[in-house]
C-alpha cells in the first residue's frame, strides 16, 4: 500500500501527528519501536502540568491557547477524560524566573491571574509553607493532563481514521529524495510522499545528520504518601505548583490517584546526561533523600513515605526551546524534537502543526522560535575528548582483526564489503596504511596521510605485514606518553585520547567489515566496542562535521541490540549486511 505520510515514533507528539494526519484523509503509516503508550521514553508517569502563564517565554501563549481548545476536542472525540483544571501556583521570590516569567506572560497576553503573598498562600493552601519573602502567581485555568491516556486516545483516533500503526517495529534507516521517502525496518521497506520524525530521546541517532546540540537527560518522578494521608492534597484543595528557588525548580501535583496513590513531585531539569541505552532505571536512596529534604521545606507533611519512583528522559536544547520544522536538507521530511521537559502540554497543537507542515509545507501557527537554524542551535560546539580514567587497550581487538586477516582467502580479495564500493583487498590496504598512521600518532611522529583504499596497492606480503603492524599499533598506545597532550593524524591536531578512540574504532569497525565480506565470525571486545559507541554517539551530538567525515548515514538498530550492532549502526553499517 502506498502511503502519503510515514510517522516515526508514536509517543506524545507522533501519536498526535498520526491522528491529525489521518483526520485530514492522509494515508498514514505509524512506526513505533515499543508498544502503545509505553513507559520507556518521555510520555508516561500519570500526569503532566498544563498552564498558560508561561515563564519559559510569552511567545508560547498562542500555542497554549490553541492547545487548550484541542485538549477539549480530543476529550470529545475520544470519550476519555484527559485534562483536569485544578488551578496552578507558581511561587518563589518575586525576581525568580518562575514568578517573574509567569507574571510577564500573564500581563503580555492579559491572562487572568492573581499574585499572592506568602501569608495568603499559606491561608489558601495549608499544605504549603513558603518563606516570608516568597510570592506566588495563581492561575485558575492551570491543571494536569494524563500522558498515557492521551497517547492512547490519539492512537485510537488515528486507527479509527484509517492509519496503519505498527508497534515493536523500529525504523532502522530512512532516506529522502525527489521521489519521496523510504523507511526501512527489520520487516520491510516502506515508501511515502512525506516523513514525520518524532524521535524523542532517540533524536541524536535518528537525526544525526542535522548535528543538533541535543542532550538526553535522566529525570525521576516520585510519589509520596503524606503524613496524615492525602485528604489535604486532593484536587479541590491543592493546585498544581512550581517552586522556583535560586538553583532548583521543584514541581508537584494534587493527589489524583485515590487514597493509596500518594502525591507526585519532581525536580525540573535536575537530570543526569544519558542515552536511551545507558539510562539508569533504578532510583537510589540518596536521590529520594535529596528531594524529600527539599519538599519538606515547602510542603512539610508531604514526603512522609516514598511509594514509588519512576525514571523518564528529557531531550533538551541549549535554550530549552523546541525544534519543530521542515528538515533543512529534505523538503519531504518534518522533524519534531528537543521538547526540553515542557512539551507534553502542547501535544495536540504540535500534532496539528506537524500535519500542516507535512501536507502543505507551512503552518499558520507561530513556530519561528523552534527553527533548528536559530543561533542557540548553531553555536560552536565543545571539543570531543573522551572521558576516560584509564587508557584503552587496543591489543584485544587488534588480535581479533589479525585473526580475521589470517582467514581471508585469495579468491575473496575482489569480494564486496559493507564499505560502499570497497573490496576486501582495498579494505586490507586501508588497514595497512591506517595502522602505520595511528602508530605514528601515538609516537608523536605524524605520518603523511595514506592513499585512498586501493586494491591495486595492497602489498604482496600483507598477510605477514598486517598482524605485525596491528601488534605494533597496540604496543604504541600502551605507552603513557601516547595519551598525553595532543597529536596529529591526517593533518589534524587532536587530543591524544581522542585519536586513540578513533584508532580503535577504525580497527574494530574495519575488522568487522573484512569479516563480513569474507563470511567470518567476528568477536568484539566489549570494553572497546562500548568506548567506540560512546564516542560515536557523542560526536554525532557535539561535532557532526567530524562525525559526517568519518561515517555514513546512521543505520538505526534496536536500543537493546548488542553493543557491536549499535556501534555498527552509528557508523552507517547494517549489522545484518551480507555480500
């Protein structure tokens, strides 16, 4: 079946896009790596705050007004209760961003609000104990929405409207040209006129070609049973709230899940950098103690006993504004990512915007703030220097590649490899030259850049020469001096640890290329493969020009795939490649 639009990612934004697109009569295919409304990304946790007096930037208010309209329409269309207005209190010192920013938005857009002093806050909301010098902006229209129910509602609507939704089928690769787009999964390759990518925390992989400076962060949501029970915290007595101290923002909800459901709270943007593969899903006692201490200062009875805690991920931009736009290089592709921990309240209007962009190439909504080409997204990026406490040992992988080289038959030299247009012989020639070059880099004796891989220049004694050179390369990088300061490789000066990882990556990945091209088993040293994977992911986010000079377009593989497979995908290789 031909499709008008393929949507990659069916979380909050992708499910909304699928529903809006299908509602306009488009033939939609939705692809999701997990199941419906899963808890492994950024659209779970039972509740998300919704508000209009927006301290992040008053420019969001028109979108929020439209979002409120669409939330109400979604409830009607789906028959589900999704939005509850409890009132919202944004409190802190008057000059804090939480208070001053909310007041600025309310005044600019003439939003109904009240400013309360500390005594009035304590009187109206007895659970709260702000400091005497703190104030709060109260907004009656604020409240919360249900993320899992919202995703489910949009998926149901999309399905009823004719969309084809495929779960547990992650996109492995996508391409775009003048004829449309193609998306490859483990099951098939699908074609369409347009592609909408809503990757969530997988944006650094799916959109590696854009080089967006995105950071994925681990966040934790907590549910406590208050001292004395939840009665003082029920929605008609307790608003949603955001407290903006000098260093931390803390937020919370009323008791919305019954007598035994507790009360939820979390920090806003106090996260640890992670990836979807490396996130620590366990919540540790010291984390619970830290938030309990901060909660106790504001809501003394709330953090009596921890009931549960769940992790999720933010994908943040440097300025915390979203990325919603057409792909700069592909007119048939629309991207939505970098929602920076405050995007879910916009879900239905983002779905509407994505449908506009996919079907007409433009939208009437104000989205200039979300341009991926804005200065905050194009500023110079930091140097890429691996964070290592101990030098890597290249010897295990060098030995494995030497074993593979010994298994190459003469009649296989002209065979293809996963490196495009590169035969086995040409790749062996490349290994001959790169082992010399990277040994010279370790010894701080730069070598002239080797010739381009050329089968005709493979030396006759390559079977004897390559094992010796691989061993010498590993020995050179065992010397502490190799890791000190900077060194030169291919005419570029880089820190020694960076060059070491590049050398290891070249040996490990090209060793796999030779093994795949000659039908041999290949074993990757796990520590080496993980170091190379971490490096590849890092440079995709922070130095895309370097990444694009080293690797081909990312091939997506499942997040739970072996480390070697994920590394191969990051370097533009399909782990299932066969001659």
